[in-house]
């Protein structure tokens, strides 16, 4: 099996990827996009220069779009990923509604 444990493992394939390998590569790409979002957001928060912050936050938006595109591709390669995602979204909404119904005065608790 091809090593797709990191981005360097994807370079220089001498054959086409199987769907399993492609799904793994797409998951790695998604993780890399989210890591970039985290790093860039921290950089933006740490600078006092509003111009630089604006450019970096624009880049963050691009990375978020990339992550969404990779998620869509992953759902094409492995439809079970989309089903699992939809189930997680529904579960999260149900849990939030339940928690909010217990605290009808607001969405957050005062500390």
C-alpha cells in the first residue's frame, strides 16, 4: 500500500490511487487545511497590523473553502463519509436544542 501518512508520501506515485488510498489522501488534505486555518488564525490574532490581519483572514477563508471542497470530494469517493457527517450534524443539533431547552434564558451559561 502506498504511504500516505503525510504530504510527502503522496509525491511521486508510480500508479493511480485506489479509492481507499484516495480517501486517505483526501482526509489528510482536510486535516492539513484545518491545521493551516488554525496557524493562520493565530498569526492574525497576534498581529496589531490591521492590514496584515485582513490579508491573513482572507487566506483563512480560502483554506476553509479548500477544506469544504476536499470534504465534497471525499463524499464522492466514500459516500459513507457524507452519511456519517450528516448524522453527526443532526446529533449536534439535537444535543444543542436539548441543552438550550434546559437553559431557556440564553445560549450560554454565566460563569
